[in-house]
C-alpha cells in the first residue's frame, strides 16, 4: 500500500501484482487485496486446491497429516487417534473426499489402507477400542454384523437394544449403589424426596422415578450362548 490519498489509497494485487486504486469505503470493508473479481476468483481457486480437506480426493499431504495424528505402535497394538474425539471415544475428522465433517477416523484409516467403502457398509473394530485406527484391528461389515458383534461381546442384548442405566451409562449421575441407598433412605413424611434430591444432586423428578420404579439400575446383559 502506498501513502493514502484523499478518499482512498493504492495497493498491489496479491495475485497479479498490479497496482490499483481503492476507495476509502472499500478499504474499511477489507476489500483491497485484489485488483479485480478475476484475480479474486483465481486466488480462491488456488486456495481450495491447496486445502486437502476440500480437494475431493486423498492427497499425500492429507495422508501424512492423518497418520501424524495417530499413536502408531506395534501391529498388535491399538493405534489411537490423538486429535478430536466424540463422547464415545471415536476419532472425528473431515472426509477430504466428500467434505463431510465428523467422519470416523477409523473409516478414513480404512479408506487410506484398504480402499473405498461400499454403500451401506460399516468399519468395525475387532479390538472394541473406539479411537483405534490400526487397519489390522478393523473389518468391514453390515449394520447387522455390527449389531450381532455387539451382542456377542455383551455390549447389547439379544434383541439389539442399547438400553443402558446406572453404572453402564456414560452420562449417569447416580450409581447402582446410590439408587439402592435412595430406596432405603426414603421414609414418607420423614425424609422427603426433595431432601434426597438435594443430597444426591439430582432433580425431584429423578428421585420420584427411582422410587416408582420408572428409573432403572444397570442392566447386565447376557451374552448370546449363555442361555
């Protein structure tokens, strides 16, 4: 930028290098990097091509970036994703092919090492470790395969219901022991539900559901074949 003149200033285009004049109101809006819309379009196109998250394909740059975020160890060990994870522990990253945010890191690991994933197929873990991206610990299966694998390993019931309570639920405030204590402590007219709610840091409604049997303790699922 050259010294300001009245009502504007001269700038050099960051694309072609041409010196051009911009009025003061354009400068205040930050519109002074390009001499024309054509140069602006060229710059954004070049930027998109260099961004491996939006190029529509897997590049060496992206692959290097991805594996740099993996704790790679022995082939028999879990290679855990070290960057962003969701509440279940699964690594999450934007898919550079589709541009979809929040794609499972284990799916990207499969695509890089094994190739594309067919529609309707899921990448499953042999090790049952959500952040693991070790290709040797992954296998391809259908949603039904995933359900049966979960049931076989005791993560779900035979009817494939994911009903978790008490100690089994990741977001539970009360343990199974707390539930038992609440039932034992409650004495109508002596120890009220409000007092128990305050003691255990939950709502009156939660205490009411426990006492009425609507809120359950952990359901210890039986593995298939045990019955």
